[in-house]
């Protein structure tokens, strides 16, 4: 049978352990994100400390424990508030590299790519004899076609609009993926379909609602399609490392930079990158796709040199970058 004094000591220790449990579970569970939750946890701590005193715990040690917990609680609360602060004005579907650090946790594939690792995804099975791949994203119905004089090269075309993809000419070394490429992975989004054949379709809204290609209800645009979205990292990681990726071409209505930067250092698997860019203005709302602000500094960081010299001073254009040095990922 337990003696009364031992029972009191065990009970007070139990309460103090409960205090510590409340504190640390709150600290690491992300519970402390607002003044209301901080106050709630602080009150609970104080109640448990008072209870431990009445059950025989040392007043000095209990007060010291409360002081430590409260100080750490305030520190954690401030940090949590800072983390919870909204990021820059990037829309959630296109966080630029500068905003990605404050954006919500990335999908596993994008997170792995950002850390320089290849995402762990199943490899696609390519036709027998294929040694090289060309990737063409945002093809409309006129993608790059496989070279007839090189049976070892195939083209992977990515086109999210069903009706448009259905118009692409069939070829035994051409594979069409019905999806949109952007940052992030494994989700569905509504794509606005503009222009004849969906030529100006985008995940973002147009900045000029009166542009000819935006269309009217009379034209039948914009219409909308729900499309799957995947990251460039997932696409690249799906291609076996024994296969060379010779060239990447993107025409993604404002999402070129978001897609390319989502690949991280995996982009260095590709010796040539040809992308649609914006200069000084954007055709779609909230996108980051500027040649000088977005592409140039990022591509230099990734070890690429721009070979396109003459670009427009303002508006949409295309630019080519060539990898300097050998593939190193």
C-alpha cells in the first residue's frame, strides 16, 4: 500500500509532467499561431502550476518552470506569427523562387527538386531504341515533330486542352500528355480557354480583358476546363537517366518561368531551353515570367547562357538558353 506522503509526491510530479506535456505538445504541433491560442495555453499552464503547488510541489521550482514555459511560449508565438504572415503577391499557383520560401509546404516532388534531389517517381517506359527526348510544353496542335532522320529521338508533347490535343498529328515517336505544367504537383485547376483552338489558354486570367484573343461569349470563349497540374520536376524525373533530354521548348501563357524554376537543378539535364518570355509587361495576371527580372538571374544561377540577342523591348517574345558545362545532376 502506498503511503500518503508518497502519494502526494507522485501526484505533484504527475501534474508537473502534465505541465511540460501541455507546453511541448503546443510548441511543436503548430498550435500557437494567434494571440487567442497563446493565451489559452498560458492559462492552462498557470492552472497546472497552481495545482502542483497545492499538491506539495516546491513553490520556487514550480514558479521557475512557469517562467521558462511562458518565455518560450512568447518567443514561439512571435515566430509563428511571422511564419503565418502572408507572402508576397504571387498567386498560389505560381510562387516565384523568392516567394517559395514563405509559401505553403511544397509537394514532395517539388520539394525534392528544390533541394537538388530527383523526386522519387515511377519511370515511364519509352519505345524500344529511344535514346533521346525532346520536350515541348504548351504545343497547341502544332508540336515539334520527331526528326525523321533520327529514329532514336522522340518527342514528349504536353497540352492540357483536350480538343486541341485531339488535333495533334499522330506519330509513333510522339507522345502527348494531357496536363498543365506549373509549380507544385498533384492537383486539379480550372484553365481558361481562349482563342481559336485554345491557343491562348492559361491557368491565369488575362490582364487585358478586351484583347482580341480573349474573345466574347459570341465567340464561345472563354470556356473552362478542369485540368491536372504537375511540376516540371516530376516530368523530368519520370524520364530514365539513361535517356538524354536534348531540348525543352515552352509556350505556357505566363507559366514558363514557374514551370522551369520548379525543376530546381534538375533543369541541368537539358542542354537547351527555349521559352516564351515577357518583357516589361505581362499578358496574364499575377504571373512571374519577365525576361530580365525572372529568367535572366535564375538561368545564370543554374549555369545557362542566353544565346538569343535580339528580343523585343516590350511584350511577348522567345529566348534560348544553352547550358554551360556538362550535365551535373
